[in-house]
C-alpha cells in the first residue's frame, strides 16, 4: 500500500443542510441551493470567493430526468462561470464528492470549494424508486433477477445471524437507538422514539428485515465548504481538519464476495484511513456510519474495528453505541431516522461530524468530541469511503 | 482569477480505445474493460500498479439501468480493492474524468491512475435516446417543452447565420472535412468521405441542421493512464505532459445566456487553459474540438481563438482547418465521423492527442506535432473543458 501524503492539507470551514424528509413543494434545484447557500454563509464568505465545486447525486437521470447536475447547479447557485462537477457512486456519491473536493484543494487546482450532495426521491412511486436504487447493485446479475436492496441486505443479515448468533432484536436495537438520536435532531425525517416492539411488530419487507429495519425514501441536500488548512483559521474560528480520506472497492454482486458478513471495501478503506491519520478505532470519539439497513450498521461497527466480528449486534443491544457511551454511533439519527436521500447522505455525515466537533450538536452533543469518523457505502458494498476529521 | 499552480505535474503514459460504432454483441462492461486494458498495456505496466481510477459516463442509469459505474468497473477490470469513481457532466463526462485524474495525481492522493470514458447508446430506440440526451440541457425549461439537442443547436446555427453570414454550405464543410479525417481513422464509426452535396441533400432534422450536420449515436470507450510527470519517463519513452486543465460553466438553458453564437464556458475555460500553459492559440499545432453538430465546431474554433468571431465557417470552407493546414481540427474525425459515445468522447479526444503527439496517428498524422488541445462541451454549453498537452 502506498503512503499517501497530500500536497496540501484541507479543512472544512462551512456546513449546512436542508431538513430531510418529504419535500412536496421544494424541487431538486431548490434543495441543493438551500444547502449550498447555508454552507457558504456558515463559512462567512460570499459566493464569489468559491472557485470550484462538486456535487454527489446518484440517480437524477431516472428520478427527475436531469443529468449534467454540475452545470445545472453552477447556474442555480449563481456561481457561473466557476466549474461544478457531479460525482456518482450510488449511495456513496456524497462522500465521493467530498473526496474530489479534498483532491481539488490538495492539488492546488482550487482554493475554496463547495461540496454538495442531493437527492429528490419522493416524487415517484416506491416500486419505481426501488428499481432505480437497484441500479446501485449488479443490474445484470441481481436487479434483473428481482434482487432489490432489501433482499440483498436480508441475505447478509441471515448469514450474520447464522455465523454469529445475531438476533432480530439486536438489529431492532440499531433502529431504536437511531430513532432516539434522530428525535434530538431537528433536521431528521423521523423525530419520534420507537421501541424494540415497534420494529419487531412492523411489516416484513425481506425476511428478516422489517420496515423499521430499513432506511426511508427521502428528499434532501447537504453541503460543506473546503479550504486549505493553513488559511482556514483566517475564515472561521473552528475549522475542522480532514485527517484522511480513503476509498475502496469490492465485487459489485454479492455472490462474488469472499464474505457476506462484512464489507471488505469498508475494511480496506478503514485500514487506509487509520494509517494515514496515524490513529486507531479507539481514538475515535464518535462515528456516522452507513445504516441503510440495521444489519449494515452492525457490519459497519465491526468492519471499522469498534467491535470484534460478530459482536456488533450484542454491543448495540447493550447500549454500547448510544449517546453517552464510549463510541456513539449515528448521533444524527443515521440513514435510518435522519433519512437517506442517497446522494446527500455522505455529505450529511460530514455536516453532522462538523457540528459535533464544533460543539454545536445541541441535545445530541458528544461531550469533548475531538476526533470523528464517517463511513459511507455505495450499493451493497462495492464502494466504501471513510473520512476522519479533527477539531483544532 | 486565481493562478493555478499544481502541486505535482502530470503526464499521460498510456492510451487506448475501442472501435467506435454500433456494438451489437459487446456490452457496456466489455467496452470499457477493453479500452482500460489497452491503455494499461500501452503504459507497459501490469494492472496491479494502478492505484486509482475515474470513469466518465453520462446516462448509464437510463441507458442500461446501471448506476455505481465506478464500483462496477473496479470489479470488471479486476482492480479491486482500488477505488474507481464515476464522474458525470453530460457530453463532457470524459474530460471531467480526465480532470479528476489529474487532480488525484497532482494532490498526491494517487500515483498511477486509469481514466476511462464509456457510453453504450445503441440498444434503445432513437427517440428514447434523444430524450435521455435531452437531460444534458435544462429538463424543466427546454426538454420538457420538446427542445431536444438538434433543436437547441439549430437555434444557435440560425443566429450565427443571421449575425455573421454563416451559410449551410460552411456548416456542411465541417462534416465533409471530418468525414475525410475519419476515413483515415480505423477506430471511426464512419470511414467514408462525403461531399457538400451529401450533407445539403440529406434529411432535415431541425432547420437548418440536416442529418449529416449531426453527430451519430455511438457505442464506445476510451482510456488513458496518468502518472506524475517526474517519473513518467521511467515507464514510457514518450510521455505526454498535461500542461493545463480548465473547466468553466454557463447557464444551462440557452435562453439565459448572454450570447447564442458562442459558448462563454469555452471562452472562459480556454482563457484559463492558455494562461496556465503560458501559451496562445497560435502555439497549438492541432485540436480536437466538440463538433456534436457542425455549427458547434464553427463556434468552438472561434471561442478557442483560432479564428475571429464569425469567421469560423468561412475558414472551414476554405480548408483552413483540414489536415495539412496550420491548425488541423478533429483529425480523429471528431464527434461527427469518429462517433460520439457521449461519456467516452472527452477521453477519446485525449487518446487522439496522445497519438498525434507521439507521431502514431498513421495516415492522419500532423507533421511535427508538439502541442495539442482538446475541448469538450457538456450539453449545449453549460460545461466546457479545455486541456492542453505537450510532448517532451
């Protein structure tokens, strides 16, 4: 593995997001403009200081008939002629946009970069959206044969249960915790607490996953502003340093993977991210992870090294990932309760990490938060992206 | 305007492409793997030396039901777990992928990067494809009202004719020249010469644009391999230096532009590219430009400063852009004759430039070629990307 030393260090100097939920009277363009303007205002600069941008969105072509999202947004953000580029990596699109922004600043190509993530999903029927999301997996070997995402994650859940004794109650505990966190987040799609029974008694989607094991269909956008670390303090009092950005790939179809009980892409990306930051999982004060389904969070906290393989479910049931524990997971409510506008999720994770590291997370603040991590998965794990952040 | 000084200079050390055309027995995955493998082999390295990748593709979600193209390709190229990221900017997707590759190497994030572009377009009916391509413009204000791309470029052509006296014969001359060049390129979709009459007598698509004024619907892929310039000579005898990469934006809808007879995004990107390379249009020995319609090439050679505003059509008719002239344009045959698999086009332009700068362009070689330029447009001009290349 190559040692990555970025030519220039990068910091986040602004963050903002829309409420996540069903936006019936707000379009794709409005959502991402709102988030972008909030992030730029938060950085205390005017838009004409921005000299480049990136936006993550998964399926705008199929969801709203619009491609060329970079050009569209430069226009609607009033940023012409500065360049904005769209990046796509399914549900990891947002983190990939963040990663391109980091490279843009680190390379010297750009100085002040806005990074957005957006998806407008609720305007189509659920079966259509499910088919569109299926394009994040292997269209020829999975989706074409009927395997939508709940089915794919259900296979992983069954195998995790078989190998490690993970139970449906343990998975339900992920949902209960994330709804509890989401209830403290005014941007979350769901702000109501639920019980284990709520999950266990809910409608079966793909055995053993019930509707409360699944993240929802959501509209929303999030954005951050990046600057070179050395000048970041001249813009804001609390810049957040990006300590490392790592991305890895794995087979796109589940049947080609070595294991179904963890994501190798996350394991590889995490290893790289920790090495580059010269830190270990124990150094993390909290993390935002990709809980598109409850089993995904259990695999994530194992893949990231917070818990041993097979012990993630038990740890969750015992409250070891709740606010107040040693490693609070998904203080935002995660994809499960905060919502999952797929292209926006990776950037929303960064926004939550920034708020935590600045001490601005209100009722869900992690006390003394100094170092945070985000993990964002594309599809069923063909892409995974890990970022580590630190306050100064 | 900020002075961009990249932290690390970048070179192209490998290039390859598939034949462009109608590939009835070859899928999306096969096409891009073929191009990628050719580029990596051309660089004289084995795949396991590659540590990152980018791929440009516009509309795989709608064309083949598949998103998450980065993850898919890492898998099918046998490159797991190295990261590959998809970039989208409509018909400029390929150049944007090249640009991300440059930033990845310049930033120190990656060392050896493969950049691909691909589109598989011929499996759907022409009306469906036309609707999908319309997503490169303004879906709400143009496409929804019926304005597909031939209509949008027809408006620009009419205005150019009105303001500058450009004629239909001058536009036809673009097609005639590019078919003549394409006839010397074994990778081109059309390898037959045509006459002015062929164009003038062909079916009207959107007045004044006839079918021979339009680039075709094409399947194809292209790829290059990037490396830090300082180590590039250790890999290959003839590395090609990337002197500058510039991108700019403009309003996505034609009705919001200041002018309809040129693309401001190209003008801004060209100005930046020339400044960064400390060169002028006169220093270019040849160029690959975005001739999605014949009028687009006329605007491009004016926007890039090769000819004065309004004189591009006359210059073309007089043979001033043909092979053997001072500034040969589209020696590959351009989008018009080589074909236009939209996501692949920007990378194909880079491949043609590399071949010319290495002296490997066979019957269409520009003698003494030392510096080349490529210009790639997204949609009707909301994005434009200019790259300048030099042999060592």
